[in-house]
C-alpha cells in the first residue's frame, strides 16, 4: 500500500471510464431507445471534493451518451471524451493538452478496453468487480464495485495520499 500512496501523492489528473466504473455497467434503454444510467451520489460528491483540491478529472468512454454529458456537466468535469474505441489516443491528447506527465495521471477502469491506458499511467486502478486481466494490471483495486462507491474510493485514496482529505471533510462538521 505504501507504493500506491507514493504514486497517488503525485497525481494531478484522474481519468474515469464510465460503464462499469461510474455505473454498475448496466445499460438501460426505454422503448424509444433512450439510454439511462444510474450514478452513485457519493461517487459524485467525492469527485467534487477531489476537484476542490486542485486535481483535474477526466472521462474517457467507449460509448456516447447524453446522460454522460449531463453528469459531467453537473460535476464540473471539463475533459470528456466519448465514443473512444481506442482510449489511448484520447488519453495522450488529454495529457498533452494539460501538459502532464504520465506519472502524474491515474486511470480507473474495469474491462480489457481500459488496459492500453492503464499501462501508461502512473497509478492504474481497477474497480473491485473488474475483469481479472484488468485487476492483474492494476496498482490498486477499489474496495467497492463500479457504480457503488468505487469512484469515491479513488478520490479518497488520492486525497489521503496528498493530505487533502481531512480539510475537505472538516467543512461538513
């Protein structure tokens, strides 16, 4: 765990996949073909707290959904790359835009399409219910499953490593 904290202390950008990470991976379509997703409010609050500490958050997802755009807007996430079948290209574009080094970035994934980016970042994270190959490549595995607190786990890990969690929590008591 010490190695994970050392890596987490250097992070300036956290990138999340959506389906299976920010959601439980279920895809819901109504009879008109409109897509719905369920996001966990505690995950969202963790992401807001993390951003309050100066850490940037991005989303790279293979699917395209208006629901993701709305959730990102609600959370103040400016870096959203949807429809990315090969996520590594979007990752490289984003870190070049922000002028971050790979060791200053973290990626949270759950499936094999995330492996390309996970192998490039300074801190690769798999959600608890990720595919076994993804878990093998991860530096850290969240205590909670995707869509059920995993994103909050990531945010709190980074804030603990950077000694910013307590100040974020103190504003509530």
